[in-house]
């Protein structure tokens, strides 16, 4: 199989997976790899990609802050309530350090004071609004969080 026909087959597969799942990740991956260059696109892919672009919402700084706050609260919950079984009323310094390390490892460092402030402002509300299903989803997305 020539490289061009392999790219065409990979593109066809990615588009079929996009059509089944509705997740743009399938198209994003193949496009970033150059798999859609100088290869005829499968029928309907141009329309699907145009629709995907039209419905996309730009990611704003407010969205990023909200996502970061959610992770800060989740990680604090995981390192305190989940591990010990009880609420930690004063902020737990060990948990704060782990959150700082987690954001550093992600490549989006957050100062300790920012994390402390965001927890003071948001944690009580966040905890009272989380369903068990949402906690499980976040635990899976974070790569575990099992009790020690």
C-alpha cells in the first residue's frame, strides 16, 4: 500500500469514527498529522468539518478559570475527604502542596496563594453541588484517586 493510499484509508477510518461517535478528536488527530493533505476527503467530511467549526465555541479565560477551579476543588476533595472520610476544616497544607504539584506536572502552574484563595471562595459551593456520578467521572479523568 502506498503512503498516499494509507493516508486515504486512515482518513476514511477517522471520518467513520467521527460519524459514529460525534467526537471531533478523530478528525483533529488525523488533520494534525497531515493525513488530510493531498488526499481526497471522504464524501461528507467537508460538510461535517464545516459544521463542527461553526458550532465550536471559543475557549475563553473565564472557561479556563472555571475548569481550573473545578480541578482545584476536586483534587482537594480527593486528598482530604475522600482519603480520610471526613471534612478538613482548616485548609490541609499537604493537600495544597499536592494540588500545586499536580498543576505543575500538567504544565499550567498555579501559585499556592491562588489555590488557597480559590478553595476558600469555591470549595463549599462546589462540594454541595457535586453528584456522586460527577465525582466518579472526575476521579476517572484524573487518573484514579484511590484511597491509600
